[in-house]
């Protein structure tokens, strides 16, 4: 609220001073008249009171937070930050001997202050979704069930760096007048061309979800596990298929979870499912690495702490930042009612756009996937700003 001070200026006053004569003087003193000088000081101008500072106690769920788990997640991820103030607090956190919940809460409340996001855009509600590192069966040769190849980064894919602009991903072809660059083909065009160097073979709907998540573990028949790590994309925008599936009547309004979508695609495997998946033109390429048993690595280049890492829009937020998530009002059946916790920005994604927008990493495996697929919550988001 903006306070306004009212100001009133007194009118000029004419004071007639009638002085009575002294007892020994018989001549009356003539009256003296004249204006009274205005005050020499001016009232202070109207001012706008400063915006009230948020307190940690005003954050919904702050008292119930696992503050030690939150501090440990910050310790694990804050080293990627390039902000000097945050780097200073990061150094304090890593050198601190705090290993209990009360001490962790005191550290966070002493070194940070919460700042609400989204207010400048006319509202502070956004969207929380979630993702996970899947584990899927794979084969090293094609068969009737494992029919789609996991593709490595193509040799004709070129990333063109534009000064001050996002990089362009193009296809390089040799013509009579020399090399030419054109936009890289979309999902349907890529899938129409066989590859002679498949990294592995998967079920179509599971490869589709592996591409949405960006990385995962492939389990081979002999028990070997390999990590399919993100290698690049075709540069096309991500288009979710939940809304068109709902609009076509393929899924009910409140049951467009990841598991519901995957089950429908598996049940309709073939041209019908392919047509739905090709509504998303974005295609992800992979590279294989040994499975070290650690959590998936995000865009920041470090393992993601399960339940404590988020993907954000890097045009709005920096890696290593610490955020309070207040997410409630789930839109999908079977979802947890609320997610209120501290999380560190350690990843990004093609569908993560906007200031009040986050994608929460749930971990790896089927249970994490089932939970992640039901997260679509209204989000209020707060940045924790280092104190001077």
C-alpha cells in the first residue's frame, strides 16, 4: 500500500497588539499591525513506504520443512553459481559444521531473505511439473517389440552460434554451390529415415518418454546397465501431447498423467500412437556412458539431488539459485496435495519457460516416474536472496 501524507498550510494571520499604557505614562501606545511571517520550515514531501520485507515464517510450510536436507542440497549444488553474493554464502555453507535441523534453519534464516517472484508480471502464480530419470529395458538388436533405434548425434547436425541470440540448430548439406544450412528435420522426418548406427533399440513409447526426460538408464537382457545421456536436439520446440490427447477424447480431463499417456501409447502401438507422438516435433539424441549408480546429471553438470533440484528458465534465473516452492491445487488425479520445499536450480528444459515455472526432479526408477507424472500444481515461487 502507498501512504500519502496530507498537508495543510495556515493562512496569514493579522495580529493587532493593543498594549496598555504603564501607570506612569498617560499617552497610549499606538497599535502595531502587520502580517505574521510564514513558518521557515516546510513539511516533508509525501513518500511511499518501502515494500514490506517477507519473513520466512510467512512462507507456507516453512516450519515443517526438512531444513537440514535443504541445506545439504544447497551445499551440493551451490558451487555452480557465478553470483558473488551466493558464492560467499555457498562457501560459508560448505565450511559450516551444522549437521542438525535447528542449526540448518538458523543458517538459512541468517544468510538469506525470501523474495516473491512474478509480481512484476501482474501475478505470482505459475506451474510446477516434475521429471525423473527413467529405467527402461533395451536390446542391442531390433525385434518385434523393440522397434525404434536410440540415435546418436547425427554428423549433419550443425549448431550455429549467433552473437547475442540463441544458437540455431541446422542440417548441413552439400550442394553444387557449396554447403547449405537448413532447419533440422522434425520428429516425423527423422523417424522416417533408417539409421545404420543405432546405439540400442527400445519400445516406441519408452523412447519417447526417455526423450522427454532427457536421460535415463537402459537395462540389457544380461543385466548390464548403461546410461543414455543427453547429446543434443533437432532444435524444434517442445510440444506436449497431453492437451491434444485430452481434446481428442483419448484421455479424461483429470487423468493426463505421464503414466496414463504412456499406457495409452503402449496399448495403441503402431501408426495410431506414432501420429500422437509426432505432434511433438522435438527430437532428442543420446550418447552412451557407463552407469555409475549416481543420480542423473543436469545442465549444471552435477548429479541432481532427488526432490531438491529444479529445472528453470535460464533467461530468468541462474544456475545454483535457491528457491522456495509453494505448489498446491493439483490438476491431476492421484497427485500429492502440495509440494512445499527448498530446491536448487540445476537444470533447464525446452518446456520450462517463465519466471514462475519449475520442473522438480524426483529421482530415478518407476516410483519416481509414477509420482512425477502426476505433478501439475499451481505454483508460487520465492527466490532466496543472500543477505549483505
